[in-house]
C-alpha cells in the first residue's frame, strides 16, 4: 500500500494531502490534551512497531507481496489520533530515507494508512469490546476483527485511488498518464492480497498483542477510551511493563531480514522499469513524477553494495535502527514539550488554589 510517486496525478496527491491537513492538526491538538507525558514512550514503541512490522513482506500467490501495518493495534492502545501521528511518522521516514512510498504520494499514503485504517479499526474494536473488562475475550476478538477489516479498507481506498487515474488522467488518444490499471483490475488485485493474507496477518498480530497485554499489563488497554473501573488493575499502572515491550521490539527488528525472503513487489509499487516489462511502455506522467526524490537507502539497500542475503540483511536491520533513532528523537522532544505543558498546568492550578 506504499503508493510510489507517479502512480497518482499531482491533482490527486494535492486533494488527499489537503484532506490530511485538518486531520493532522486535530490529532496534534487531541494528543497533546489526552496523552500524558508518561505515555510518550509507548507512542515511540507504537511508531517503531508500525515501521518495523511493515518491513515483514509476505508472498501473495499472484507473485506480489504485502505486509501488515500495525495501525489497528496502535489505535486500540493509544486511540486513533495518536495512532495516526505514529503511522505518519513511520511513513515519513520510509518515504524520505528509503523511498518506500512517494513524496508526492505521502498525503495519499497517510490518508489510507494513518486515517482510514486507525479510525475504522478503533471504532470497530470499540463496537465489539464495548465496556467489557480489560481482560475480556471480547477485547482480543475485537482486535482481530478490527485489524482484518481496517487494513482491507485501507487497501480498498488505495485501489480506488489507483483505479480512478486512467479514467481521469489520460492523453488525447486514451493512453494513461499515471497508474494504468482501471478500477476493474485494481480493486480485485488489492483486495485479493489483503483479504487472503495481509488482512489475516494484521488481525492475528493485533489479537496476539492485545492478548499479551491482557496478561502482562492490562492497564495499557485502558489508556484511551472507556474502561470499567471495577476491572482496572489495582497496581502496576499504564506506565509499567515497557521494558518487555522494548525487548519485543528489539526481537522484531533483529528478525526483519525474514521480510527479504518474500519474492516479488507489492501490487502497485513497481518501479518504472518493472512496469515497462508488463506494459511495454511507461506512462509519461508516472515516469516524470517517479524521479522526484532520490532516497538515501533506496528500497533499504546501499547503491553499489553487494546485495547478497547477508549484506542485505545487515542493511535491513541498520535501516530499522536508523528509523528507531529518529522516532526516539521525535518522541523525546514531544515528551519534553508535553511534560513542560503538564508542569505549567499544575503550576497554574496551584496558584489558583492559593488564591
């Protein structure tokens, strides 16, 4: 679902990027109000988890690949607004440093994965979980369903964006300028990959982590949204248990080279030369926009470096560590700002009490 530059027209990119501006503004405001500074490390873990899980490509029977996003899990734990920010950070790092998703298409990718996915996941999860106890089976079942449906809806949104391009943007003789595949092809192709493999993977990962949190630290499932006070843990609190999550993230990063084993490219993410092999030509607009940005580590590789599995695996892990460092820095700065804001509020409250 990482739409590269060139597959969407500039007009489409501007519209979807513009649609995300109020979402990002509202998310920044809501997260600053609702998320406490003690939860900022959890937001860093969530953003890093989303980035890392997207590196695990899985093969699709049609010769393409797909991956989970982690958006449903972030939405369940931190709420859809914080999840949207976390996924946006992950997508920005992927696009700027690794060329995974386009610069022009950044707003579109965020619309699909940082808006459609976390919001649909959260509200579906809430519908199933309701006000059940934090340790109820309805929670992990809700996570499984939410993960499966949400990533499929995000894929459907991307497919519609792809499929509209040849209808709206073409030359006088009908040749497509950008994505050449119509809705009748794009929608089934994208849904096949996500209904059969990527969706189940997202659902299973979400359910397993929710179940793990229910056993190890259920308070983390009560950070955002309604929860039953009668069933909330008496001790530990939402800030406990981060060390285990960090270790889990470290293991996830260590095994990222498994994502290199899947052969093929995700549907709709082909480079221009690959597309030429399929079509016999490269759409003019796609070729022009595809040259917008030169990433530092394109496709998580080092240009001119031996790309055997061993070196490629090392670069893959190195890429994840770079992303982790950037996410740490950004969330650290946000945490400092959040702590200063909370301290200011406490100071004003104290002054008001003295009066």
